């Protein structure tokens, strides 16, 4: 049996943290600063109280309001809290959010969030049940199965919206929505910050993080803000077979550039670009019979992952309503290699062969995947001071995912001839044991809206809905050269694959609607009671491929949404 061991203990030491803005302001305002009186304890406490968690301004309802005024289950984590706790990724703050848990399989396999019991993972080709947004950019997680492990270098806040959010945040928001909100460029001051952190990992080595940020106003109507970071973590698993230590290390480099322009008073134009590149070491799997923090791999493995996010957001204030257009593009690429000897040789063949009959071959799996996604959202949000307010919007998403996977067995190997004749019933022509390819395309259209009526200063009722139309096509191909029709005990392997290969695919189309009802009542200064009845949805996917003898018709029935 294989177990996943993520047990590690880390001690952190913040060795550097300096803000350039304080230095600039001290030099520029040295005279006036001397004449100012230092704030007393009472003033300091009042300032801290004004920055309480309940006063964090969020946009979870597509309007700016404090957390205490949002009439549904939400938690916001401020930049100050993230900095004080030393949070650099999802796992550092997820522990502090009620209802949000996670399975941490290490950097290579990723973190699977569980919000209200529903996971973000997309195992077996399924879409996620919790959506993740980076500012206005939706992260679909189409093939990796885990959300982007965004490094928190210059984040304003993190919003966790619990419960179905299908009306405003679309497909996948069944368990809820996680939103990263970055700090926007400041047109009033030059600001900068650098930081570094050292840490040690038990059974590992020394880790370090280096981050930096700078904000520069270029004119009174345009500003640029940039941040970058390098995160280097030592592993704590040793490969006893190859004699290599700390094989599960990881290195991540992140960069973010944002430009904010206000050419006229009521027009905002925001451009942003994220790039995060990571190299992850080997996986955490080990046999139960092995000592802890060790692995037994015949080949070294690693994963290279790159994500690029680009967004253009244009906002215009008509006075009676605010119009927002968000155009996003996401490009993800992943390449990995891993030792599959244990899974192929010892588990599959070991399930129906005596250990003495299994030849000493080794297996390495190479995988390449890439995805491209474009999303466009336009919404109009009323800004009336009266009792009646509304939201109206439209959404379009187009994504494509391609994946290649191959399992290689270096040949020749001892006992190959007898293995071909007596076990698999076929001759091995090359070192490819298995090949798999998939190509999926998905398009989604949606319109959404929400109506809100304020009966009194304390009582409001809102009703929202979303209509969606999802179309997807998929083509899948696999060839298994090792298990021909004459393979020994083929049913024991769970399949018999006709050579030269198998094709499957089809089309999927689903349309429908979801809705939400919410009512809340405020009492006193901090009291709020609310009731919410909401629906969520996620687009359906394609079943895992099953053996067949030809290419199915293009109109083959595929699963519907869940």
C-alpha cells in the first residue's frame, strides 16, 4: 500500500521587512514631521479598532460594502492579517476559516480545498465545485484538478463566500467561491516594500522567501504597481534507492504587474498580468513497509508548471449605475515525469501473478498538459439611493484543454521474451507501454441578474437568477500495447484493449437556470439575521474512456450537469 506523508514542521524567521514609502515620506517631510505630536495610546487603539475585521470592504455582492453588511455567509482576511500571520499561500490562511478545509498533497499534487464539504478537485474529468477568482479572473482548474497556488505577495484581502454562488459567480460555485483581491495602483504616492524570510523544515533543510513591491504614479491619472517573489522550499523525503535527499523540494517564482488609468473622472481602466512559474520535485508516495520520510523510486521525477493570467477591466460610472467590462485570458501549462514502477508492475501485475513470475521491468510516466481560457463578463450595477436596486450582466467563456500521457518501459529487460509470450500475448515493438491523448473544448454563455428591495432601513429582500448554456466536445485516444486480445487473465486487469488503439468522444450540451433568494434584518449596531436559499451548478464532463473497437458517432450521448 502507498501512503501520502505530508508531516513536516517548519520554523520561520522574518529577517527583513522594509517599506520604501516610510523612507520616502521621512526624507520629503522631515521638517513637518518633527513638529507633529506622536499619537497616544488611545488614538492608536482607536485606529486599530477602525480597522477591525468587520470593517473590511468587500465586493462579494458586486457592490462595495463592509463585511458586517453582507447578508450571507462570508469571511474576509485582510492584508494586515495575512502579513502578521506570515501567510504566503492557501494553506497558511485556510486553517483560520471556519468551513474551509483542505487536503495538502504537497506542491506537486496540489491542495484540494473543501468548502462546506465540497472539493475543488476535478477528479475523473469532473468540473470543480468551488470556484476560485484572482481579481476578475475566473480560474477554471480544467485539468490540474487543484486551484492555482497563488503566492500572496501583494494581496489586499481574501474573500471566502460560503454556499452556492451560481447566480453571480457562475458554474462550479456549488460549495462557494474563493476570491483573491490584489492591491490596486495608488496615484498619490510612491510606495515600496521588500521582505525576506528564512525557515527550517524538520527532516529537511533551509527554506527562503524573497519578495518585493513598488508603486509609482506616472501622472495624476495613471499609476503602475508591480510585485515579485521567489519561494524556495527544501524537501524532507529521501530516495533510498538512488541515494538522493530532499527529493520533494519546490521552487516558485511569481510576478505581477498592474496599471490603473483614470483619463476622465468617471472612467477607470485597469490592466493586470500575473505569471507564476514553479518546479516541483518528486511525489510523497511511499510503501508502508518503508521508514518514514523515505521513498523507493527507480527514476527521479519532477513537475514544471506555468500559469499566466491577463485581464483588462473597464469601469464607467453613469451616476445611476456602474458599468463594468472584464476580459480575461488564462494560459496554464504543465509537464511532469514520475516513476510508475510500483503502480504498474507490483500492483497491477501483482494482483494476478505470483511475484516470481513478474519480470524486473521499470515504468516511467511522462505527462504534458496545457489549457487556454478566455472569459468575458459585462455587468451593470445600479447605484440608486432609493429602495430599489438591481444587477444585470452577461458572461461568456471559451476554453480548450489538451493532454498527452505516455508510460515508458526501457527495453530490453530480463525475462522480456517469456513475458511477451506467456503474459501479455503481444510483442513489444518499442518502449511505449501506454499512450493517452485528450482534447476538449467548452463554450459557456450566461445572463444573470438580481433585484433588491429595501423595505425599511433594517429589512431587505433580494432575488437573483442565472441562465446558462454550456456546449462541450471531447476527443480521446489511447493505445495499450501490452494487453492484446490474447493477454493472460486480461479480465484480472479490468480490461482487454483491442490493438492498435481505442477512440472515444462526443458532444455535450446543457442549458438551465439557477436562482437565489435572500432576506436580512439588521438590529442594533452589529446585529444581523438573514436567510438564504440558493442553487449552484457545475458543467458536466466526459466519462473516463472505455474500450471500443472504433470511432463513435459525433452525437454520442454524454453526461449531463450535476
